[in-house]
C-alpha cells in the first residue's frame, strides 16, 4: 500500500511525522519508568557491564582515546567530516528496502531491510573504521592495527588506512587466513600486512589477543581499531556512536515509508556492533520490540554455538565485563558458527545490560535456520545476504510467526499491519563458497577441493 | 580504599630480608601445572633451593594478553594436559609445605571472578599463598578485591608501566600491598637482549610516588640483567627464561638457572 519513495539524497528527510508506534504499553514500558533515556549511554559501565579490565600499560592509551573521542564528537568539524565521508565515500545513507516477496513468509508482516550491504566494502563495518581512523589521525597516530575473523573488518580497516595514508597490520587466525585466502589478498591489495596468528586457538579471540599485544608494544604511534562494540572503555560507546547512523537513518526512513515507527527491529549479534547501531535509535520507543539474534551454531544443546547471552555467564574478556562463554574455571570456551562474523565467545557490554533489563530480547538462531533464510532472501529478493545478516532474517520470520501464533504483536497490533526492520548488515559475496558447500552446489571435484581446504 | 599497613605482608617480608642482606630480591615465575602438576611443584621448590626469595606461580589462562609466545605455549600445554584452577591451591600448598619462601600467584582476573573472588582468596590463603599479582586488574576495577584481600590478609600486587601517569602511579602505589610490579617496557613477557632504558625511570617514579618496594619484570633473562636492575629496584622478576629452562631441562635446569641468576645479586 505504501509506495517506496525515491531516496532523498541527503539528510533533509521529513522529521514531522507523528510517532504512531508509540503506544507506551509495550514490554519496554516498565523499565522506562523513572528513566529519562536509554540512549547515548556513555560508559564506562552499562549497569554491571563494561569497564576497563585491561593491563595498566594500556590505560594511558585508553584515556587518550576517550579524551580525543569526547572532544571530537562535540566538534562540528569532526562530525561534518564523518558525514562527508559517509556520504561521498561509503555511499550513505543506505537504502531501506521493503522485501515484499520475502515478507510472504512472515505471516503477513511487512519486512524492511536496512541495506548496510550496499555500503562501500560491503557491510556496516565501514562506519566504524572511518570514525576511528579519523580519531587516530587526530591523535597523531600513523599506524592502524585490527583483528579480523573472516576478513570483513580487516578489509574495512585496510580500506580506511589506504584512504588516510596510514600503515595497517591485520591480525587473523592462521586457520582463517587459509580459509579466507581471497580476503587476505584483498587486504594486501589495499596495502595492509596480514599476520596469521598461530598461538592459542587461532581464532578471532586469539587475533584480538595478538592485536592487544602489538598495541602494548607500539602504542605510542599505533591505534588499535577494534572492530566491534566490545572491549575496554571507551570502545563500546565509541563504536556504537559511529554506527548510530544506521538506526538514525532507518528510523527516519521507516516513518517516511510507512508513516510510523516499526513494531520490531532485528539484528544479528556477534560482538554486536551492527545491532547496537540499529537498536540505539529505537531504545526509547516503547512500542518498538527489539530483537538480537545470536549464532546458535549446530544448536545450543550441542555446545557448538556462539550464543554468549543465551548461555554464557558474566565474566571479563578483552577488557570488558559482559556475558561470556566460559567453563567452570573461567577459561574462554571456543565459539562455533557457520558465520565467522558472529563467531565470538562474548558480546558487547551494552547488549548484556539491555538483555538484563529486558529492553532487548536475545535469541539463538542455528546455522540451518540462518542458511534457510539466506536462500530465501536470495530467491525472493535477488539479494545475497551475509550469513551473519541471515541470522537476523531468520529471526525476523520467527518473530512474525510468533506474533501470528498469538494473534497480535507484542504491542497488540494486527500482524497483517505489522512492520519489521531487519538490519542487513552485509552482503554475501564473501560467503558464496560456504553457501555453495552448504547447499551442495559444487561439482564433486570442486567440493572435495573445498573440503580439503577446510581441513588443512 | 584504605591500606591497612598493619597487616603483615609475606612478600614485603621476603623483599625486606634481602634488603637487610644488602641486596635486591630475586623473584622467579613459573606456571602452575606446566609441564604437569608434579613437575611444576618440583620446579618451584628448585627455585627456592637455589636462592630465589619469592616465588610467583602463574595460573594458566586461555587468553593471556600480557604474555609472549614462551609463556603462552607453556600455559596452553598446561591446559591441554588438563590443568584445573582448583589444582592451583594444591600446587601452592605443596610448595609452601616444602619451603619457607613465600609464594604469590599471578593470575588474569576471569578465573578469579568465575570461582568467586572471596572463595579464590580463602583457598589461596588456606594453601599458604601470600597474595595475587593481577596483570589485567587495575585498581579502578578492584573494589571487591580490596575488601577480600583485607579480609584474608593477602597481598595485592598491581602493575605500573612506563605509560602510567603520575596520578595513576600514586593511586596504584596506594592500592598495592607487598610490592609494586613495575613493567620494564611497553610490551609483553619474553626474553630481551637488553634491559629497557625505561625501567629505571618507572622504578624511580614509583618510588617517588611513595612505594616502599618496587620490583621489575619483563625482559629480564640473565644474571647481568639482574645485576643491572638490582642497582635501582628492590626486586628483580624473571619469568620467560625460567619457563624456557623448564621446557628444555626440567626442574633441575630451573634450579641451575636460578642459581646463576642469583649471582647477579651477590
């Protein structure tokens, strides 16, 4: 019924729509009583989470970063530079696309996709790296280091370093460098050096450990460009700040396209940067249900998953107190997910807080559920999503079908009239090999080669 | 965050005994459970028998961000061999049963949190441990540890670094009991060819901030390093070199190296 209007070019979107979605009776109402706002939490603590569980050697660098960030965010020159690069380099604002054929599987609810997949480098990651690279320049640092799992944040960091003429070193688990050889080549094409991490479990968490070790030794001229809204203060609040543009745009776009706020927003959660960027704009809208979908891997009963909030316990890792997958001794448990971007055994501390107070519902989505949604979006919308984002797509269908089962949305609206925004955090080009193997699309020889590559 | 000076500090007493003998203290680090629990106990006793004044026992942890490859590999081995945190207390009790040299524990914070700070401290005190060195716990986050360490009479040894501001040095010195651990350089554990030029300044600044005992660790691997640092610090901490010796030659090699390191002080 609502036509998708042509995209406005810049920020001059309508701001006068009434907030038709604000019922004040949703599940969020209780905790909002007596509280002005959940937005713009500054850290270092989000309830009992966050903080700085870090070696003393790095505290001075964290202080410098915090001071620089606080000054920059209040500096119109800095925010104008961010806006300029977002517009002229990253391609923002990203579209909000109604997925009409995909929505046919959503019990009548209308699903809209926030198209972070259309950003330069193919995901939301660019928002954060541009912001942090500008901060690094303000601090006079000439070298960026980053961790990466499958390579998306590494590619984004290498991109920002190239754009700003900085040296870039990316730490990547040795196993991942073999499995993601093309992304290693992309980073090298962009001028970055990729260091395979051979120690520990050789996964993303070990890449972060190694990046922290590098940072301790080179902190005088090096900025650690952490890729997610986790880690020690000020990283969680700062990374969120650079991603808030996702939710801010989506909130305006949905009001413009539907005349009201959505009934739910959905995002996938690894460390949680795309999710917090999307959620932030809606935290104070009590009528908007918010859902974060963690990687359920083979299933949360199997032990092979990355569902930190669903099954973890509070602990400290990489500088923050947050939900953490850990054993009885406090040793970090290795996470598992078909999606490398969600394969992290903890989660940003603000998410832990939002989970505890009940503002956001966090649920696991298995590899199989995510891959079904992946294929569905490919075939109904002609969009190949990142497997990370496919977790959010699968979750949105669950939410809609749950509403259908109970007759109405959480706020009591007819499902037929319900609106859901899904953050399509990245494009799936990087996942074609994984998906082809999952769906058995490769011919036998190629499949064997791919399988052999996995086992090396 | 008051520091009750009245509480007897075992690690301070060990450093003071060395000082009365006219020298700096020698502190040796080894991980618990490496290569296995019995050998880690033997190696620690070998430290005590060869002139080490204070033993530092590390808790193997999955994500040791302040450690270089040698100690990482040792702790990975210990964990792969099935080391459990509850065995730490057996290791400490076995060492303290065989030597009067005090034992402090170096641990990343999550294993302590997981067990419960009070439970961990109670079991450590019962095993005869002297306190904790906490590489990823700064005083800013240590409210619970202040209370618990007071309750159980344990030393709390925080780190200072070349990057620490004067204000942070003061705060950390005030928060610490036993001694202050001065990181000699900006980096992780591991042998270095020479002692960092930053070490002396950190020690001097930490003394100036009020510390009675400042011990230097990171990159200290031979007797001449030990002798150099002993000129300005109250204690010298050796880790990676001892772990490498244990890997290559077992507890005997640890004893031999400890005796050699000790020549740097005599």
